[in-house]
C-alpha cells in the first residue's frame, strides 16, 4: 500500500501517509528519498497507544502479533486513533481518501468531507469475487459433510472447495463476522476500489467485480515493480533466482507463499517442505524467517541446500517482489 502511495506521487499527486511510529520506520527512508527527488509525498505519524491497550512498545502491526489476544489489542489501539485521524483529515483537506479495507469507518469520514473514498484491497479480484459469491450464496451450508466438495457459483471458472476451506468467520458467526459485514458494506458505499493487479491477468474477474459490487475499480499493479523502475541495483540480488526461473519451462513452477501474517509451526514447515520436494514440480517457496525458532531455521537451511543441489526448487526469504 505504501508503494501504491509512492506510485501516486510519482504521477504528480500530493500524497500524505497517515501511520504510527513503528510502521513508519519500515518505509520512511523510501519516502524521504522520494521527497528529496521532488515528489510531493510525506508521512503524518500518530503515536500508537500501546500502553493503553496493554501492548509492548513497538508492537503496532499484526505482523508482530503472536496471539489472537495481541491482534485484538492492535485493533483496539487503532480504534482509539479514529478521532485523531479524522482531525488530520480536516486539517489536510484532501481531495480523496485511499484507505485499507479494514477501516470501514473511513467511508463515513469521506462522506463528512464530501470527497471520494477508495477502498484498497491488496489481494486479487479472483479471491474477492469468490469470497463475495460464498458470502452471498453460502454453498458450504448445503453440504452434508465437510469432506464433500461444492462448486463456487457465479464465477467464470469451475472452482471446487470443501466447507473446511471456507474461512472460519464465514462458517461460524462471531464478532469478526459482524466486523467484516461492516467492511464489505463500506466497500459497496465507496466511490471505487484500488487493486494491486493488472487487467491482462484477471480481466474476467475485473468485470465481475465491478458488476457484483457496483462500484468503479482501478488495477494499478504490480505496484512494487513499477515504483522501483530504474533502480536496477535492486535486481542484482535477485538475479540468481530470476536466472533459475528463466531456465524452467513456462507454467512449470509452483509459487508458494502464505503471506506476511501466517506463522506455520515447525511441524507444518517440515510437512510443506517434504510435500513440495515430492510433488514432482519445480517450486519457489517464500518463507518469512521466525527469529525465535532455531530448530526451524536449521531445518530450512538444510532443505534449501538440498533443493539447490537438485535444482528443483528455490527458497526466497521474507519477501518476493514482482518483477
């Protein structure tokens, strides 16, 4: 999302990113560089009420959480910042708000200011459309067994799932169900949505999304590749795995990534490693390092050396950037 803000600035927009100190520290250097190059982009940093919600200093993002309790405290802390953020909106007098999907209250903020609110979604049109279909039709509720498969209705391709593959908050009503209802309602009330994707990859689902939700949408990705154009030194570190990837046949490599928030256990990582190794396919596996588990890291180092020798797979640590 930060790279999207940088991309807007590179196209001539005046951009302000509202965030908290620990989050700002992860990208402030890039913003300062952009600003020094003449782009109109700045950050507004608000102190995060860590002590007030019972969190250690510096824990301000879900990626740093190790329990559901910590996630709940993060969400509580964010809610406490709402009034300060709305005051900033009034001071900044923006022409448009672009906000993460998980801040549904910003649709009201935009309405008060009489400006458009854009709903930012970091995943794909495909996953969004399948989720919307499941929420609307609830095909999993008609299955007599969790092992039975159903076909997701109303999408361009035949995709089958089992009830257990449906997110828990869609299967069992909880506080999260009500919260996500508010999120999706704010989506429908937004002026439009911004996706980190491109039409050539998901054209069918772009059209389906627009007709289903009834709002505009813009495909602005792959954002990180565009915003870093011209920084060829960034590619030097990636040349090894890019060369490996280019040596493989088209459509022969599995890409495996569970995102930045998922923390598989050591046992799960071992099973995943063996599954990929014995799958018969080439693969790229993106893994986030877990500094607290030496056994896990040792196993993965050995596994990495093994697959490099066989030239069947490649591990990318922490982050894989679209190229």
